């Protein structure tokens, strides 16, 4: 046999061996790929359900905390608004009584009150700030627990001083007041205001507090 023939036989043998090795490697690789999922399996249905249950519990707790926070915040804002209204009302009455108009002829501040009605001529108007001096009228509606207010420009008119306006002719100054008393103590010359289990006394600028005491 020639040298060329020997070389051809060796080449063919080498090719067969290479194909055999490649085939065996492919088989081993396939076996490894088939066996691999046995060690890295996915989540079972039970595990998914447990995870969803835990997520629902956490979400419920977070919602409960947020809901309580919102409720407390709302109560806090309502309380602050109530305090602001109370302070505004007290400030308004005090300012108007303090700025009561002194009648030189009668030699007294023009203030009168009876049966949940308070009238006073004041230089501190609320509805007509440019007017200067007005007749301020407060009326407490016990049935509806509401305080109404109005002003009249013709304070010098005797009929206005005795007027008794209806609630629909006045503005609602404060609703849901609870028990409230607003009257004028003529002997002491001061306005007394009972509200929220507290008593307030307001004196005109020209009246010395406690001069009759």
C-alpha cells in the first residue's frame, strides 16, 4: 500500500473518532439539560397562595393605618376650625362692644338686649366696613341652635333701635352653637356672653370695669 493510501485511512479513522466524540458530548449535554430542572424547580401553587395571603395581610395593615391617620387628621382639622370660629366670634363681639358709640345726649353707650337679642351701636362694623358707625344686631335662635347677625346703617333711627329682624333677614354667623346666652347688663354697663360652659364679659371703652362693684 502506498503512503497516500495510508494517509487516507488515517484521516478517515480520525474523522470517525471525531464524529463519535461529538455525538457522545451532545448526548451528555442533553442529559445534563434534562436533569437540571430537577434541582431548580419553580414555585408550587401552595407557595403562590401563601405569598398572596401574606401580601393581602400586609396591604390590609397598611390600609388600616392610613385610614386611622386620615380620620385623626380630619378630627384635628375640624377641631382647629371650631377653635378658629370661636375665637373669631369672641373677637368680633369684644371689638364691637369695645368700640361702642357713646351718645352724648343720653350720656351712655347705646346698647340694649333682651330675649336672646343684643343691639349695640358700634364703630366697628362687620358688613359695612366703610360706613363708620352702624347698629349691630345679634339674634340667637334656640330652636336651631344658631346665632344670626345683621347691621343697619340708620343707627340714629329710633325704629331701627327697636327693630326685631327675622332670621331670614340676617346672616348665619355660627351654626350648631349649643347653649348660648348673650345679653346686656344695664346696671354694670357690660355685655355678658355665656357659651361652651364659659362666661365672658365685654366692656365699652368709656365704662370702667367693675366701677359698680
